[in-house]
């Protein structure tokens, strides 16, 4: 899994039936310091996150296991809303937003 | 998953029999600002996307999670056609022709 920040949302009416009702968010992956790291991805969302939230994302086929209908071609799902993550090395600690 | 644009189609008459009867599209990967990334894939089209459509595609073994691609040597599958997306609260892309279903055109 990796940390990410939700930066946007994708709307698709024409999609595979198994995916109806599943929100699709645009997530900017973060490194363990909270800095942007790598290309933004699209991920399903099971924790009702909103723009600006820090989340953690499950990658690969395992991402489908968080979904009501697991037999879908999904390779990224937000599985956690992060309030805070600590890094014991030097550098600033990152605070996520509190849960709304 | 990534955003992509269907930029071409692959026709291969001699191919593994497990890939026969699958529509293969060339998909140019796009970033969240609708700019092309330097990557493309040949993806199985499970929902009938058209030329020039912006789509979402999955990769890896997840791509086999559809009735069409189950058990087949496929590692990329288109599963949705994009209507619109926004980043940081700003609309980045909206498919033309949505006015017909009551979505007023947005200045993008």
C-alpha cells in the first residue's frame, strides 16, 4: 500500500456493471514524508474520502477485495483515511485532516 | 488505474487463440491535467469505447477480472468511458455531447 492525497474525482456513467455506485477518486501518491511522489492515479474509494484528505491506497488485484463486487478490473482502492502518520527519522511530522 | 485516450486499434489475425474475439485498443495514458504521458498500452476493451474516447483502464492481473478477459493472457483492460473529471475543484475535462442528457456545457 502507499500513502496518497485525494486531489480530484472522475465521473463515468458508462462503466462495467460491477462498478456502479463505486466512487472513483484521483489520488496523488505521497512518499513517507508526505511529499508528492510519482504519477497521480485513479482509485476506487471505500472510505468516503474527499478532496485534500490523506489516505492509504491498496494496489494491484488485492484492491478488488475492498469492494462489494470483487470481480471487477480494479487495481487501486483507497482503503484507509489517515489522520496522522509519524516518521521517526528527521524532518517535519505530517498531520492529516481530522475526520469530518 | 489510469486515465487514457483511445488512439488506435490493433488487428492481429495470427494470435493466441485465447485472445481471439477480443477488441484490442491502443490507449495513450493521460495525466490528471489531460496531458499525454509518455506511455501507452494495448488494452482489451470490455465496454465498447470509441476512437478518441477518454477512458479508464486497469493493469496487471486485475485486468482479467471481467467475463470477457477471465482466464486470458490480458494485462490491461478498459472498463469505463469518462464523462468528466475535476482536480482541486476545477473541471479539467468534460465529454462533449453531454448536453443531450441535461448536462450544460462547461467552459473548460
